[in-house]
C-alpha cells in the first residue's frame, strides 16, 4: 500500500500544507509503515520544501499549462495515469482546482480509494472568497467528488460541521495535524538571534508569522497597531511570511505615515535558522485569522514557548484552558485589548505562559499519535471497518469530547 498525495503546490511559501503534509506522510511511514509519494505542480524554478528534503519523501513536480488559478497540468495527468496502480490510495489536498478534480477522476477510473483533505476550504469565510468561481467548480465537479470520496479528512470539529452543512454525507475522519515539538526546544539565544536578524536589543518583539493575506486578519492587526505603539514605544511588531497581496508596500507606507518605522518591521519568508531566531527574540505571537482549519504556525509558536493570541476562527480554544495566551472573538476592539493586556504582563507571567504553551503541545500534538489515527481511517477505507473516535458517517456529532486530541 502506498499513499499518493496530490496537491497544487507544496513549496515552503505555500503555508500550512507545506509543513503538515510532509510531516503527516513521514509519521505514516515511521509509525505505521505506510510509504508515500507527493505529486504537485510547478510554480517556480526554485521551489523547495525543507520537510520533504529532511524526510526523503519522493516528490514529483509537473509543469502547469493554461490559467494559473485552474492549476491544469497535462504532465500531472499523464504521470498519475501511468504511475498510480492497484494498492495505492489517492490522497488529494485542497479543493477547487485541477489536481483535486484529477485525483477524484482517476480514483473512479482505476477503482482505487480516494481520500480528500479539505484543508479549511469549506468554511463560510473561505467560500465567500472568489465565490463565483467556486460555485461553478462546486456544481461542475467538486460536490460530486466529495460525495463519492471514500473518506474526507478534516482537522477539527468545526471543519466537520462545515462539510456536513453542505450536504456531503461521505465518511469523515477527524484527525488534527501534529507539531514537531522537539524542533523548537533548542532555539538560539535571544542575544545571538537579535544580532543575526539585525534587530535592536532594547526593543520587545511581537511576532506575526503567516502568509500576508487578508484571511490572516492582517488588516485588523495593522489597523490597531499604530495606536497601541503610541503608548508602548518599546514594542516592535515583526511581520514574517510570504507576501501574496502586496502587503509589504502597504506596511512600509503605514510605518512612514505614523512615524513607527522602529516599531513595525517586515522580514519576509523565513526558514531554518532564521525562523528559529525570530521565534527566539519574540515575547509572544499573534495570528488574528478569520478562519483556520488547524493553524500549524500557531502550534509551532506554542511549541517554542510563545504565549499566543488567536481567534475563535481557529481550533485552538485550549489556549485559554492552558493559560498560555488569549483566544478571542475577532474584532478590532478585542484584538486591541488582547494585545494591550499581553504587552502589560511582566516577565514572570509571560514565563509561566511560556511553560504552559510548551505543555499544551507536548501533551496533545505529536505526529505519531495522528499517524495512528489516520491509519485507522485508512483501514476504514480498505475494509469498511469503523475506526472508533475517528470516523463518523452520520449527521449527529459524536458524544466524545476528546475525539480531536
């Protein structure tokens, strides 16, 4: 048995899936002995994925043809058609585009199992973005593909509900992503990190790290920051991530307009040692997303010991129960208050929250545990055998509170 993962893009800059998919597949290989291969389309000549390289996962990249949003690739079609065989499982990731369509079509033609990972694409906020294109895709192929899928993979209960609310009755596996906890326990010293990133040692740093996109609540964050920094001039907001929406130009204009160039900095996309350094220098983390099906970067920040402010649009309510940040309903007022409260905390309180953040990840989010759950889901696909606390086929929510642990 082999998992054939299909995804439109898996470059480091692609966001959560670039992290979660290779780690997920490595966990399957290491914990339950299931091998895999990844097929994606090529978006640039310099694409890299640090986790694919680290875990030596086979990666086949195929040339695009036609409109970029469609993600059509004749090469992908030809390679999958010739290379996928009996005993394989097609594992499509994301919706709306040609790779998702192709995976469903090939699974039907070759009579092999198809697992579809939703990856946050069916939340109301996400459906409202490019809604006309998505409506066309939904009626043309996407609804049918999901309804005929042998299994749908979601990472939290809210995503489960989003699928069911659209009338999809296929079996659903609720299996969250994991976090490589140990990767974040030996960060560089703060002094070395400040020097490496060419920051100022007298400043205190708040970290936003994600794609620079409206979905991440960046507009609201930038809206409240100039007023906050007037009363907290010792703080600097670090904006880290790839720019998909011309945000860096807007951020630079905002810094000049309000005279806060020392309090607002963009660092671009960071990986490896650079990423370790920015985690090391930061006092806490903020990601005011409108919606996240998991939010891998939130888990990474918590594993690094950063108290975290995020929203009810993410599945991280445990932040409040573990006392390691603030889990808020998204609004300008709530975000401003949460930031102000966190900046007012002394080092002792922040230190306690830091330890709690690490405990949350260590106790609940290992990749090995998620791999075992996903293997149960695969057994359901192959044998029709129910996997307790993982797979649900009815519209009724399961009574177990801990099914997404």
